């Protein structure tokens, strides 16, 4: 585990207003302490998850047809 985390300095919890936030906050703080990482909380939203489930799939998404091999070029600006 030390090898996997050797280049990390923080554990960031993205607060999207999820229920039971205090439970997630406590777990994240304990995990950060366990691995010697700085704990940080970042405000966020559920907008991207809603778009993923309901659409529209705009330029924030890479939409690939069945059988398409996704490459780096698919993630360039305007490619999605």
C-alpha cells in the first residue's frame, strides 16, 4: 500500500450533498490519517452524474459506438 500511495499527499472528499455525509467524512478522515495523508473536503455537485444517467451526452462525455477502441485522441478537446 505504501508503494501505491507514495506520490499522494492528500485524500480529498468531494461533498456533493449526499445523505449520510458525516459518515463519509468520518471514514475519509480516518483513512487519510491511517495513510499519513492530508484530509481535504472539496465542494461539488451531482450534475455530471445526473447527465450521465439522463443526458444530454455533450462534450463532457466521450460517446463511442459498439466495437470502437477508445484512444487518447478521443479525449482531446472537441473530439467527444
